[in-house]
């Protein structure tokens, strides 16, 4: 079906034609007509088969007629990608916005956009803040809706879809999913038209490699060169034929080791391209404020045409790798499965080395079929490849048979709601009461009876959990009971700051007494709440963390557990708090990486989460103990920048972070007045400052002088993240 036959705005047809898109793929041709007619649609097709275009056409069709669209994604990285893709249509007059950040900020600018891309958690926060523009939404896109099966992200996605269907039932829903077994159940719940297909724009050959031979599902075989590692052989063949490779492994360390190992194979097969990527990486590292060991390791791999990709990298590093892979400067990326979760990065060949991952509770477990299929689905580059290859690596005949039957010939698992647990329900019950969407237990039961959970399970089970949660919230003073349920000031505040009510209880009890507050006590408290993701304990950690715990025990605001079964969890809390304490004590990122076995991305993730939780604590303190607010708020700002208290004044300047502020302070420049009294010439000679930063500082102080480079320093923070 041709685009000009759809009856859509000619500007859209012309815009897509410039990108070489003139016709629809078969599954798109089935999905687009009901999507343009405004009907709810669930599109379940393989990875890289054109799901996004269906959503974009539904959005454009509505927005160009005066509507407003919301594009919901599960990950910040995916939000950034979708924002970039939708921004292509700005020349049609569309205003595109992105919102993934502060959950306690309603951001009035969002109301001015025609299309808003946001994570599930941000959308739920906006709904709790009663953002009026959400009632103007005409199209809601739920990308990667199969993640409703995810215990962490699924409950929030499920709840916001029910909220939209409740308060804005006229809004069209377009749900995009990988191929799943019970997609009809999902479509039935959403009252949507289901389009299912296994069609792909690039045919996919799937096989398992065993004993240097690849056994494909079409019964064909291919021998690999003798005497080499199977991954080396597959990579060499792919690069020699002009393709690129993605290799999926189960640990971060494996991605780094394998990328280094493959460098000698890749480097000679890509010409001068790796040198270009390596030079760009070197420039980024040279411009960063605080170099890290992981960034240096990545740069070395890039010079050989390889890269690794995992959550330990910063967002800037991951984007740099993705961009250079798309441009052909990188021949191979070794990655953990997170890369397969929605990021549009196809390759000629996908190699899945590991189909098991370590679970700290039970050891190594098999990866879900859906996850492996998403990895395999990255094989085949539209417009570049006639076919893609996905190859799993088996160690023996038995493993080969298991992989063929389970992962390549078997079906994906069914999706199941993860909303049924008490912790998952707790926050959403409070949110419904705080916003006035539920004023009685019957309203809560009615709301949850519309969830995917109720669609799959016995409603009686739901009522029991709702009753338990309601009693908990009454006992903790967050709601008032009786015939009408009302949120107290505390309950409204907890809902607004978007934390688990159990987290709020722990924080509240810890900060009641201002005189008892300590720096480390605050940090440990936010690491003892359910909302914090804790660090695992390594064998080598126990003695070190136990010694440290003895040193800081008197500073804690929460008593150590009397239950020995919680002792290891308690040590994990101490370890996580210690990392954040090291950060605000200005321990270098490289030292933190080495000491804790983490990457710069991990540090930033922990810091961002800690800052949010300390902000929540500060807001709670405004109700419970106002004398504590300034103390808690100062710690929040220190966590945000990773600094000691004496640098708080200097980091107010754009482009001045922890390293530059310390360089200034150590040379006697400690206030804005000191900076005004320091010449540009002296300022530029201070280590880590240089011409650009000195110029920016003087400009911000209103002291711009002739001859200075007045370039905008807004990019300095992102460069520093490399």
C-alpha cells in the first residue's frame, strides 16, 4: 500500500518520501487504516519491522488536525531516540517535547507541545499533579507494551493506561509490542484491534553454532574456519562481507573483555574508520572535566573499531557508541541485553553468546525467550542487507538442542501483570486517593477491576490487597478513613514526590528529631528505603564494609536490624550509602570505579536516585521537622554535584563542576566576589579551567572582555559525562 493512497496530509507524504518511504510494509498496511480511523490498535510484530511508523502516522494524522499526542516509553534512552525521530516533523509545524526528569515538577512548558515523549514514571507523576493538558490528549502511544510483564516498570505502565481510559476515554491508544504469545489477551483488555505478523523487512536466518558449525532452523548448515574461536570466525566473515556485528553477553566485564579481544580482528577490516571514531573519543576525553578509567578503556576499543555497551557507561558514552556504529565507524559492539530493549540499532549479524544470567538468589538461570528473540531481531539492516543472521553459541550437542527448541523454534512467554503485590499497589492506591480519583474503597476496587491484573486474576484477591494497603495508609497517617477516603497533608506530599509510602514512613521516622541528624545518617536512610536500588556485596566487601559500619554506627538514624536474616541487606545499604558519601567527599570517579567495581554510568544512576530521594526527604521535612529542611537540602545539593560544603557557591556557575570548583577553591578563589576580582588571564591558567571555561565564567558574571571566546558552555556538562 502506497502512502499517497491513505488520504493523509500531503505534507506527511512528501516528508516521508524525502526519506525514501513511499509504501507500507504488509503489517503496517494492516495496522495503519484502523490507526488513522482513530481506533485502538495493538501491533505485535518482530523487532525492526516498522512499528514506530504506524504510531507516527497516527500521531501526525491527529495532531495536524489540532490534536495532541503522548508517546510513552519505558527508558530514558528510548525517550531520547523517539524525541529525535519525531523532531524530523518539526518542519510541518509540530512542537515536540521530552520529559523524563524531576517527578516533583509539573513543567508548564509541556502544555505548549503538540507531542510529548515521556517515560511511564514521568507520565504517572504528571497525572498525580493533575496536569490539565493531559485531558487534551487525542493519541496515546504505549511503546514496548510487552514490558507490562516487567516487575519494576510494568505496574506503573498498567496503571497509567487505566487512568487514561478512565479520565480521557476518547483518547486513541496505539500499543506497540514485540511478538508475544498472548497478545490477543492484551488487545482484549485494551478494547483494541489486534494486528499480529511475523513478517520482517529483512529475512532472518537463525541458527546455533556448535563445534565450529552453524545449524540453521531452515536445516542448512555452514562450517566456520577451523582453528579459530567461533565468535571470531563469525565476526570475520560478517565484516569481510561488508556487515556489522552485535554480540550479546551476560556481564559487563564480558563486554569489555570481548571488545578488547576482537580489536585485532576488526581493526584491519574497516580501513580508516576506527581511527576517526578513536580520534573523536580522544577529543571528548580531553574535554571532560573528570576522566575515568572506563572512558579510557572504551576509547582504546574504539581505535580498533570495537565498542562495548552497558549500563555502566554514561548516557553520552552510549550515544557516542550508537552514533558511530550507525555511521559505520564501529564494526562490532559487544553488549549486555539492555541494548536490545527498544534501541534501534540493527546489524548484519547478531551473536548471542550467553543465554543464562546470574541471579543472586538462585544462581544462573535461563534468559526469557522474548529477550533472546529481541536480541535476534536486531539482525538485518533495512536498505543494507538482503538478510540478517542471528546465531546462538552452544558449548555442546545438548545445549545446541535446547537452544534450537527453546529459543529459535519455541514461542515467547505469556505476559502477566505484575501489579498484584502489596508494594506495587501501595503507591498507586495513595496516588488515586490523593488526586481525588478514588474517594471510597469501592472506587479503588472499581479502578483496579479495570487493570490487566483483574483481566487475568480473581477480583477477590485484589480486594484483599487493596484493604491491606488502605489500612496501612490510615495507620501511617497518610489518609483518613471512614465512608470517604481523603489524603492528609502527608499523604498528598508523599504522592507528589512520587515515592513508595513505605519509603516515606522510613524517612519520616528518621528525621523527626533535628538534633539527631547526621550527614551519613541521611545517606543511609535513603539507602534503606524500598525506592533505592542497592549495590550487591562482593566477597571482598564484607570485611571492609563491616569495619566501616562500626565507624559510622553512631551516626545512623535507623537502628541496625536485630534479625540476622536482614544483616546482608543492611550491609548492602551501608555500602550504597558509603559510595554516595565518597562521592560528596570528592573521591575521584576513577577511585570510586575501582573501589566498588562500577562504571561512571552506575555512579550517575546512584547519584540521580539519591538526589531524588533526598529531595523527597526535604519535602517531607517541610511538614514534619522544618528545622531539618536546610540541613537535608544542603546534602541534596552536595549529592547533585559530588562536592564538600565549601564548593556550593562555586558550582552555581554553568560549566563549573566538582573538579573545576575544587581547582578554583584550592587557589583561594572561593566566592563570586573572588572570581570577579580574578583576571581572565589568571583564571584561564588554572588547571581544568582554560580559555572556554574562563570566558564563560566571566560572561556569567557580566565581565565579558574583548578577545574572550564567548562560546556557550551549556555543552560542558554533557561532555564531562564521557
